[in-house]
C-alpha cells in the first residue's frame, strides 16, 4: 500500500478525513499572522518560540513549512478537505 500524505491539521478517523481541532487553531493563527504581514520566517520563529510542535516528530518549524501551509489549497476546502 502506498503512503499517503495528509497535511498538518488533518487525520483519518473511521475512514473519513477529519480536522484535528488543536492543530486547526495553529493553522488559523498562521493564516492570521500572514494576513497581518508577518514573514514566513517570523511565523516559523513564533511557532518555535511558542513550543508548537510540527507533526509531533521533533521537527522545528521553518519558513518552508509555513510557506507550504499557506499555499496549500486543501486548507480552503479543495479536493474534498473539510
């Protein structure tokens, strides 16, 4: 079976794609910071300074992760994402 990539903030529960509520807040904060003219690096720094974990695997936030989140149309409900 092929590995599937599920974006940060989502999980599969009982065969359905669902939102992880605590990560939903993180995504909303990232978009809010960007709208308030913070750079990708500033957002990543704020996440790291706040002790926010990325995917619970010990990785630190960086500008590329933030950029991928902001550019991912799945967060806008595309492709059947809630």
